[in-house]
C-alpha cells in the first residue's frame, strides 16, 4: 500500500485526497514469473537431446552459434513477456480516496478500464475472504464490498492484507460521514 | 543455415518491436502515476539490446 496526497487522476474532485493505493499481492506476480521461468527452461532442457540425436547423422551439421541465436531469441521473447506481465500487475490498482474508490484495471495492452465504483457513503457491507493455504499463510485474498444502491457489489481480488484494507475503508467512510454531518 | 538464423532474427525483432512499442507507450503515458516504470524502462532496454546483440553476434560468427 502506498499513501500519497498528490492527485493521481485528472478528474479528482476538490479536496479529494488519496488515502491508499491497493495492489494485488506480490505472490500473484511471483506466480506469473515462475510460470515464465518454467516456460523459459523447457527449450534448454529439450534442445540438447534433439541436437544429440541430430548429431548422430553426419550429413547434418549445425553450427554452435545457432544455439546462441536461438537461445537469445527465446530469452528476448520471454524478456518481453516478463515486462508485459509486470506492467499488467503494476498497473492494476485500486485507489481509495477520502470520497470514493477508483478501480484501474489494465487488461493486457491497450485496454484500460478506469471506474469509480461508488461514493464511500454508499457502502453497506464489507467482507474479506482468505482462501487456500498460500492465501492464509501470506495473508492475501478477496475484499467484497456491497453498496446500498441497486445491489451493486465490487471485488478487490488477491489483495494483500484485506483486513487492513477493510479497516481503511471503514475509517475513511466514517470520516466522510462526520465531515458530511459537520457541513450540514 | 544462415538464412534460417536471419529469419529467426527478424522474427524476434518484429515481435520485440511490437512489445517495445506497447510497453514504452504505456510507461511514458502513465509514468506519472507509476514511478517504478522509470526503473523498468532502462532495465528493459538493456536486456533487449543485450539479446539482440547476442543474436547478431551468433549470426556473425557463422
């Protein structure tokens, strides 16, 4: 979680301040990177066997530098994919301000959803769910918010420490309520 | 063999150009909201140049 008072989006209202920026848990990124690492290793495990089989045929000659070229190509492709995964992870955020919650959802390249989910005053119920062995050990999971208006729900999935985020939302909502009462 | 390796090189270059455009576009456009992209950008560029250089180096030794 990052705490900042700088306006992040151009449509920030007057006196709107960022209370917290929530990201998915780091384990989500590590899981993706591990998947890429396995993918990266596969050709390096298979190719030596293929080359050994080909080398038994004296008519076919493969220069040693071909391995360097193909290995570099594979590394380059995975390097690109690694940064694409990281960008996808890093750009997905929920911004809790002192007035609302904003969901910024980066879905691959060139698809960016920015949604203001609701005003904090409309929150009716907040629920947190930790599920699975890893989720319980590393304390990450789902935060579900039910609003009073029109059966609307929204989810923050795989977020770190959902209990703490719930407290932040409730505290911010309470402060907004007190401020509204004061202004009346 | 050299022809195949050049084809592989150009394939890698075209795919990387697509990724690089998309990544750098997003990093530059939204960099003000995501400060870590200013670290990621040079790291990514160094890796890309390194791997492209390795491919060219491999082809040149044929």
